[in-house]
């Protein structure tokens, strides 16, 4: 297969189930590479440098921004996050599909750039359900939960320009929808045309 790698960009408000879905998708498609972002956020318990994120200082992050090292970057909840151009380029050139789990600002920046991508937005089934899930995590104080819900309202407004919407009411169904999107995108005519031409020739009639 000689096609270029596809960039799958996934965004969602916190509590929509994006982390679980991305993990399941990577397990299901082992050839799909998860893009490891750079962040100034300190590692959480159980996170590994170079696997979950590249954990770097604000100074290093600013230097990378100045060098133009990022395809996109954004400040989210007081920390900076960015996707390195080198990560995307090496996957594209190797024909390797890559999954980006990034916020709406970063996704919008990528959409505005000339980089081709498939943009997928994951939604919770309702604000009530989102609140219930955020409370169920038992990680945030009530005022933080309300702030996350207020942020979610703004983020969900961005859903209009994404290519695909997945409503995560039940995780297994949302997962099937995500798999279907990835499989269908891999079969799109323009992506496979050069491979088909290599195998079957130029398309000239045999008659
Ligand atoms: P967390 O700190 O919980 O891992 O991530 C917080 C938010 O930052 C999530 O919405 C996540 O998708 C987003 N994020 C992670 N990496 C990047 C990145 O490289 N760029 C942008 N714009 N957002 C990112």
C-alpha cells in the first residue's frame, strides 16, 4: 500500500468518554499510531514520559513554539499542549495513520492549515448525563464540575464544523461508529486511487 497516512483528529468535552474510546480504538487498530503530544502539565500518577505525553517545561514549550515546531498548539485549563510537525510528517511519509486526541482550538487550527485530516467530535448524550459522569469520577469538586459543563457548552458549539459526530450514549455503540468511520475513510476513492493504478494499470481499456 502506497497511500499517505491519514490524520484522525478526535475532540470532545471532558466527560464525553474520549479517553476510553481512543484507548479502545488503538487496541483495535494496532497499526494506528497515537500521536504523543508535548505538554507543560505535570505527569499524573501512572503516566509515562514519551508514552502518554512528552512532559516539558514552559521554557522548552515556548522555544518550540518560536521554532515553529508545532502543527498546532493550545492552552487548555492553564497548561499548554502541542502536536509536533515532525510526528505528523513521519507518519504521513510512512503511510501510517495517526490518531490525535486534541482540544477544539487545536483541531480548528489544523482545519485552517492546509493539512488534510478527518475531524471527529464525540458528544455526551445530554448535559445531565455529562454532569452525572463527571460526578461519578469522584475526582473534581462541584464548582470544577460546573466549570467543565460551562466549557462543554462552548466546545459543543464547535461540533458543527467537524466531519463526523459520535454520540457516546453507550460506549460499545460509539466504539463501533468510530471503527466504521476509520474503515470507511481508509476505503475512500482518492486515497486508494494510486494503489489501484499500481496494481491494475492506468485504467486504459483492455479492448
Ligand atoms: P489532559 O490534561 O486531561 O490529558 O488533556 C486536557 C485536554 O488537552 C484534552 O482535551 C486533550 O484532548 C487536550 N490535548 C492533549 N494533547 C493536545 C495537543 O497536542 N493539542 C491540543 N490542542 N490539545 C491537546
